[in-house]
């Protein structure tokens, strides 16, 4: 912030951009950590979700990791803060946007279970009639919007895995580790084939571009020879 004369958000974004330019070193460190084999690496990202999830540098990091090793996104939800149905929908909407932004497997982690039980909140993930009923009890504009959004989210979010944990007490961390193991299988079944398909499409597009350039060069050469 001092060096570039930036505010807090600009400082975080610039730091992230500078970090992204050397992210290949992070990937190299992770790839070298195989003796003994590295079971799990956790990369904590900036708390400002829009700065990481919707920036070019964030995409560089997730794409680099996803192309190099099994990778997943863990979306941590502050359970006490999504006790109301509209707040729950807002959190799930953010999670869904990250899921489809990164294309990586995603796990919902409801934290602070020692402060507030997550039973009612997590039940909304699979029982959308209960969520609709909870939203119907809210009379605000945000609740009306959330009710409309919930009808769309039902189709996309119901299958997202979730666990409940407490970072303070350690409760639920065995479930979290098991869920991370399952995400490796999801990565192999969904992200990896999509990655290979995108690489194949990019290679085909590049080959077509090069063929077009070669054809134009030949036409130019023939035109020059005819004129001479």
C-alpha cells in the first residue's frame, strides 16, 4: 500500500497479482513434496471472496493447481451468520458461483458448530420445501428475491457435499478429511476429463490458426512470384 499508494482493497488485489506471477514456484514446491508423500495441502485464500474468486490472478492460481494435481475448493460458511433463510441462500449462491467459475469440485464446510448447531441450516441443502417454507415466513424484499433464487439453486446445489465442523474444538475434522478424499475421486471423474477436452480444443484451435497463417504466407509468396 505504501509503495504503490493504494487503499486496502487495492493493496490486497495488487499483492495477489504479484503473487500470481510467481505461482509456478508454489506449484513446483507442492510437486516436490512427495518424499514422504504429501497427503493434503491447504491454501488459504483472501477473505474478500470477490478479490480472489473473480480476479484474473485467482483464476491463474486455481487453473495452475487444477492442471497439476487433484484440486478442490473448500467453501467455509459462518454458520451463525446464515441462520436466516435469506442469508443461507446468499451464501449458497456465492458457493455456486465459485463452483461454476472454477469448475473444480467444491465442498461446503459449515464452521462454528460449537456456537450454533448447523442441523437446520444443512437440512435446507436437501429439503428445499423446508427452505421455501422458511423463506415464506420472511416478508422483506431480500426474502422474496431469495425465494426466487432458491428455485433455481435447487437443481444445481443439492448434490454439493457438505460437512459441519468447529475450528475451535476440532469437531467434524475427521469428516472433513474423508470428504476431501472423496473430492479427489470427483476431480478425476469430472474436472480432469473437462481439462483434457479443453486442452484438446485449444490445441485444435492453435493448429487451425497456424494452418491459416501458413496458407496466407503461401498465397503471399505465390503473389510475389507472379508479380516478379
